[in-house]
C-alpha cells in the first residue's frame, strides 16, 4: 500500500502477525523468546539462553523474508534493551526496571511559549511531559532525576520557572499506580463546537460564550438548540509553509 493511506498500518500488522506465527517463531527450533511483543516495527522480548544462540535466532529472522530484515540492540553487561522511549533492564534481584530512553542524537525541541498557540497549550506541556516520566520511570529516585533534567530542558526553551514548578507540584498528587491505569476515553460530548482560527489578539472566547449563554433560556428555541455552552476549538492559521509551498 502507499505510504500514508489509512489501511497501510492495518495491512502491515496483519502481514507481520502472519509472518511471526508461521515463519519467525513457527519455524524456529531453538530456545523460544519469552514475552514476544511488537509495536508496529519495534519488538521486545526476553532471552533465556546464550548470546551465541541469540545471534543464530537473528540469522533465522533475517532468512525468512527477502525484504523484511531485523537488527538487534542489547547490553549484556547492564542487562538492558531500549524499547521505544523506555530503557528496560533487569536488576540484581531479577526484577524488571524501566527508565527513560533518549537517542544520542535527540534534541530539545519543545514548543516555545512565544509560539502562536493558545496559552493553555504551553502551560500543559510541562505537566504532560512530567506525567510521561511518572509512567516510564519505575524507581522514584530515577523519576526525580529525570524530572530535574526535564526542568533544565524546559528552562532552555524559555519556559517560566513558575509554570514548571506548578506543573511538578500537581504531579506530586498523582501516584504511579493511578498514572499507569488504562485511560478510558469519555463518550462524545453533545455540546456544539465553535471552531475559530486562532490569533493571539483574540479576546477570551470561552469566557464570552459562557457569559452570553446565560441569555439563551429567555428564548425557548435557542435553549433547545444550545442546552449547554459551545466548546471552543481553535484552528491553526496559515503559516509561511502554507503560503510559500504549494
């Protein structure tokens, strides 16, 4: 399928699911990988045999299809592997620990507060990034260390220290157990959406909508059409790319 089509990921996952069951794992005669898990094109599994057999298993994987090839990353000294944005390791007691993983080429490119975005977006970014760390880091001391690194990165992107500290204070009220719970999306709201192109000089639209919605009960037709204040949604205005590139 063409890149970017909606059916592309589904088609690829269906094929990889078949390939894993029939070829990659189905034809392998050696030690079976433990907890084989794949997300799109990243695979995580635990190996309970020698490194020599692991390399043979890699050769087996790369011999099953002419175009699908695998590479492997691991560290036998630290007993750790990177998986997506997580560093997964096994401690001395045999338990699994997780930490934040960043590539050596990673750069700090968080949205600048002075960018043309609604102010609440930049206010929420420190909390969202800290919440992500809370979910990833399994040890409290590691979490605090990563949080301090995040603070320095945000300051380098001109985030105000007060905004960062308020976000981190909110994180103290959230336990890691609650953070790891599966998020169940709420049902679609029945409120109408007022879509507006964002501009930094706009007045507080949400406050104005709520204030003037109080007038609607005086008109039965309006009250039936808009029982609740409309939700305000901002659209991005045209940027230089849209104006200069067809």
